[in-house]
C-alpha cells in the first residue's frame, strides 16, 4: 500500500533520527575537549612569550661571565702585586724595630771600643812609666843612659807607685781589638738591616701598611667576585644553547598543535552542520508528528488497517459469489 511504501521510505530517517542524540552528545564532548586543548595551547603560548626575556637574562649572565673571564688575568696580577707590596711593607715595619735595636747595639759597641781604647792607652802609659822608673833606679852619674846614651841625668823620671806587667798591656790590647771587632760586626749588621729595610720600602712603594692592607682586601674581593662570576661561563653557554633549541622546539610543537586544533574545529563545525541538516530532514519527514519514528509507526498502523480492510472486503466478495 501507499502507507507501507511511505513507511519504508522513512526507515533510513528513523535510524538517522535515533542517532541524533548520541551525535549531539559526542559533538558536545568534542567541543569541550577542543576548548581544553585550546586553553592548554594558550597557556603554552604565554609560556613561550615569556621565554625571550629569560633567554635575554641568560645571555646577559653569559656576557658578564665572559667579561669576568677576560678581566681575571689582570685581577690576578693586581692581587699578586698588592700582596707583594703589603708583605714588603710588613717586612719594612718589622725591620724598623730591629734597625732601632741594631742602632743601639752599634752605639753601645762604639762606647765599648772607646772605653777599651782608653783603658789600653792607660795600661800602655802605666807600663812605660813603670819601665822608666826601673831604668831610673839603675842610672849612675857618669855612666851612659841605656835609653838615650847620655852620661848625665839632670831630670830623671819619678818612679810611679804600682806596676803593670807586659801581659796586662797585651790583655788590654786584646780587649780593645775584640771591642773593635764587635763594633765592626754590629756596624755591618746595621748596614745590612738598613739596606734590607730600604729595599722593602721601595718594594712597598713607600706606602703605609694600613693603606696597603686595605688595597689588598679590595683586590682580594675583586678577584673573588670575578672568579665567582666567571666560573659558570661554560655552563651558561651550554644552557643558553639548550634553551634556544627548546624554545624553537616548543614553537614548532605549538604551531603544529594550533594547526591540528584548527582542523579539529573545522571538522567539528562540519559535523555540527551535517547533524543540523540531518535533524532538519528528520523534522521535515516527521511532518505533524513529534518524530519520524512516530510517523513511521502511524503509517505502519494505517497500512495494516488498510490491508486488513482489503482482506475483509475480498472475503465478503468471495462469499457473495
């Protein structure tokens, strides 16, 4: 019958209509998933946008490390020079007290030499006078003097009380010589100390020890700072190269993800359009019914009723004959 024919033509649309709800649910899930992926891509884009600033920081750190590396040789020389000058000034300061003590020792040795000389001279005079007294005791008028050969002795030396032996004279001479040797040694030591102190002063630049200690502390701190800054240069160079490679990889990955998202959004839009078209076909096919399935069932009922009526009419006609 016509109703059954029409019902048969609606069967594909009944199947299509039954899947509309599932398709709508699937499209909604796809939309939510795409929105989540887009939010993740936006977050990665913000991260990528912040990387140039970080890369600039790494580059600035690397530049500073390389500058520090270039300045290190000069800083080491300055530190060695400051150390040598400080040490020389400290040595000169220590030599100053030794030089002062050495000067006192020279003065004492000089006084001892003077005293030994005077004592030796006194011993010599005493010995000569004693010798002259012994000769006077042996002088005889008319006989020649054993010293000058004169037979007359108008003014003989008066004999001195006490006597000095030759050994005492020699001992006094030895004491004088020892004192002179000590003075010579003390003077030489004093000269050596003075030359050493002058050399130390020249090496220190004749600057005060406190000033040189301050300068050394400054060069020490500068050397430490430069060493600390220069130490990570190689590591920073490697880190910067890796960072740039990672940035490029992130940019490529993000571009690929955005392309995929655009394609997925296009497919979603197409799927939505197709579903809307299918829904419109189903609505048109349903006519005055709520759904295509309702119309399909209605047509089947009509077809069954028509077919039953025809069969009954045929039976009646057959019985009438």
